[in-house]
C-alpha cells in the first residue's frame, strides 16, 4: 500500500514508520530536482501557513518561508514577541484560533509538551521546528544528505559526538535506528539520552537489524565511521552558567583531524548548524574570553580545519532543510 501522510502532524520521528521516512526522503529528492531545474511547483496555491518561533532560527524559518512560497502558499511569521501565545492566551486557545485561519502550523519552542498540546487542539497539521527533545524536520534533511553521499542508508556507521541527550542526539539515535543505520553516541555518560529515548532507539534498532550504542571512548566509537556528526555544546534555552561545566565535559569529544582520521577515508562530517568552529561570533568570542585560557576554544565542538574541509557537508545539509521541509508540507497538506 502506498504511503499517505495527508493530515498528519510531524512532532517526532518516532511516530513515523521506516516506509514513511523513506517516502519523505524520496519526495524531497523530487522537490530538489524541481527547484534546481527551475520548474515551478506551486502545488499548494490557495493554502496558508503560520510559523511560530519562540526561539531564534535561520535555517528552519527560512526553509519554511521559501518552501511555503515556492509551493504557492501564503506565509505568516510570528516571533516570540508578536503573539499573545503563552502570555495572555493559552497554547490550546491559540491553536484553536490559528487552526481556523491556517492550513498548517510550524512551532519552535521549549518543551515538547507544548507542540503536542498545539497539535491536539489545532485541527490542522502541526510541524515541530525544534523543541528541547526532538528536531524532526532536521532529520529528513540529514538523511537525504547521507543518502546523496553514499547512495544508501542501511548498514552505514553513524557517530554522534558530544551532547548526546539534546534534541539532536535524541533525534539522530531514533532516526538512525529506524532506518537501519548503526548509531554510536560518543560523549560523557552524564550526557547520554534519558532512559525512554535509549529504550525507544534500541527497540527500533531491533526491528530494523541495526544497532545503537553509547560510549565514552572516542577512539573506539569513531573507528571506521561513515558519518561523524556533532552539535553545539549548549543548546537554546539552557542557562549561560552551564558553559563552564559543558566545556570541561565535552572538550575531549571535539571533532578534529584526529577523529576524522580514525573514521573511514570516505567519511563525511555533518552538523545541523549553527556551529562554533571559529571566533567569528559574539558568543564564541565571549566564551573564549571567559574560558580560553584553560582550553583552546578557537573551534569548540568542531575544529575549523574539519568544518572547512572537503569532508564537511554542512552547507549541503543546510540547503536540504529547504527541499525536505517542502516535501513534509506537501505530503501533509496536499
Ligand atoms: N539547524 C537548525 O535548526 O538551524 P536554525 O536554528 O538556524 O533553524
Ligand atoms: N541543539 C541545538 C540545535 C540547534 C539547531 C539547540 O537546540 O540549540
């Protein structure tokens, strides 16, 4: 039977089957071809979407905006300061109102519970544009990027380095397990995912003949990897005070030349971005001023050398956010 995602929410990848995820990746390839060949694809003309952002964004916001416009839709962007949501109006009431105006709602915010409450009350598809727990739209772009580089997904070895229990670590463990990719999370034990996420990932790995493991040993974890992935050490919504502790815990898990040399020669480097790979950001500079005397923070989670190497696919990955978000909206709204 064919895959039909019409009317579905995208709140977490765990809710989607392997067939549904692979369908979204194939649809993204088709939309990418249409975009690159300059062929119009305004298949959702007459529909409207709203983008609610309670945290900042470059890629996710712009992907939803450009994808929405390419599909012919009207797009409204609401930043944290410009709606009543959460302050004078509950999430449930906001959802009920927006669901009457719009055909789909994107939400980026703090707790996963909030996007779930929005979805329960909206009556139209809700897409999770990142919460503390999951980042599902990023997953389709990441898997498309891996497929473009290796021609397949199943059987590859994927290593996630650093803060394994943030939205990215959680999402990648589950997504890899679902798609038959062997996942290794490499970081300090105190930053491994919560029990429920680890159990889910193990269950999916069992169903799809893949493996999920966590290790504190960089050399063991990264040996012969096909993909090395990392994310920033302190995520949006976390207090500034955690930087010092995080740097101490995570600096041994930086992705650098030595790590890449331990992976396969054909290995690629990926990162959802934004990244602290040099000192050209205000936060990067500020953190370096505070802690740079004890640690080399010129590159934090990844060295500049790896970030700008030919193995790095980070900008292809960022571009793929737009093609994949287009596929997600089309599949759920068509
Ligand atoms: N990767 C990602 O979600 O980037 P933004 O925070 O810029 O949306
Ligand atoms: N873990 C990061 C991802 C950013 C796309 C954060 O939540 O800030």
